[in-house]
C-alpha cells in the first residue's frame, strides 16, 4: 500500500484512544498546563553489519524544549493536517528534506500522553515508524531544529541522552526493546519477510504473518512464565500492528485463537516454565485454524470486526501504561 493511500485512510487514526502516563521531571509550574498533540517519527535502516538501527536527532539550542537531547523527528499536529500520518510526513520533510517517496511506512504505534512538569506541557504523542532504505539516494538535510543525528541499536538507546517520552514511543513501534533481537520478527517489521507460500511481503497475508508469530514464539526463551506470557502478547501485538491494513482483521482470526491456546498451555505451568516450553508452544500453534464463523468470508461484517477488536483489547490492553 502506498504512503499516499495510507495518508488518506489513516485520517481515522487521529481518533485512536490516547493513553496517559507520567514522566517525572520537576514540581508543577504555576501557569496553566499547555496541551499539545504531537507526532514522533523513527527512521530505521539496516547497516553494513546487518543490524537494524534507529536514527535519533539531536535537538539544537534554537528549539524551546529538550535542547541538546536526542529525539525522533517531532512536531505538532496542525489543523490543516489531513491525519496524524500527514503530520508525520510533513514534519519529516520540513526537518530532514526527505520525501515520502524515499520512505517506507511501517506502523503507527499506540498513542499515549504524558505530562512533563519541567516544561509545563501535556504531550499527546502519536509515534510512527518508517524504513529509510540504505539504497535510497535522497540525502538527509537537517534544518535549524537539529545539530546532528546518530544511529542507535534500538535496545541500546541511552535514556539519559534522549528527550522525555522517546523510549516509550520507540517501544510502541519497535519490539526489540522488550523482546530483544528476534531476527524473524525484525525482518517482518522491516517489511523484509517473504511468505513461503505466497512469495510476497508477509505483512500482506494473514497466514504468512501468523507463521512469523509462531516462529517468534519459539524464540522467546525467558523461563519466567508471567514474563513469557507478556512477551508473547507483545509479539502478537507488533505483528498485528505492522500488518497491512487489509489483513488486520483476518490476522486476528488466527492470532486470537493462538493466544487462547497459549493460555491453555500455560495453565499447568508454574512460575518457572518447563525446559523448551517455547518450542512446544510453537509446535502447538501449527494446528491453529482461523475462527470458524469467519473462515472463508471475502469481506468481514462490521459485527465481526467489532467482536475481534474487543477480543484483541482483552489480550493487548495490559501491555501499555494504564490511563490515569
């Protein structure tokens, strides 16, 4: 799907529920709290060593907030912006001169909000992820807002050197900070995974995307059962969130039964999982079939989609900070 099309259809994403969480800074200022909806865009690219890295941009002393701190390409959502994706693309072009033709859209992370008392702002953040391919010949040209940029491994972003909210935004668009580098999942999120049956981008086929989930489950090796359950749900969420819009609902007809099966397998387990449990779980997922009442339908009804969304909320709602 093209970025032009995504820009149009993502207008509805501006209405996505925004969660609230707090980042401690200093005591509240006396002036009324200023509220601002902002976008933050992360650029990903593989480097010569084969590892994916994320670009963070060092804010200059000419900006009002977070001077000399690393951040995503950020800016406010303006009234004339068609959607939050439109705002993200506009800010990217204004601050780097990159155009949407040189970028590949990856995902829109779950929005959230936080209060930074140091600057007396409540930020409502819409995180986005884009791939900036190493093959791109379009140069990156920074404006006055930034004094430089650097590439970081996503799991090694230095929290003391970044602006407030950057780490939280990053984990909402990229799984590595929570799950470590699971290569099959990284390839999928970057749009590099190819379905074994279709030979196409795995994000565009629900069967191929579920295969990535199953293989990812087999690579989650923590022995703590509660942590393992959370990691599995995070993997499912990122796979669903990075999927092409056209397959999000059909993908849930596979992911949700898979997560139900995981719960059944976990019931007899204790706090510490049995050895090789993740491999057994991955094998069991091979038998998961799409939910029968929705199987074979060319177009899902609104009732089906609403049901799937409610069920997805049941599994995914606890992954992010609880709204205040």
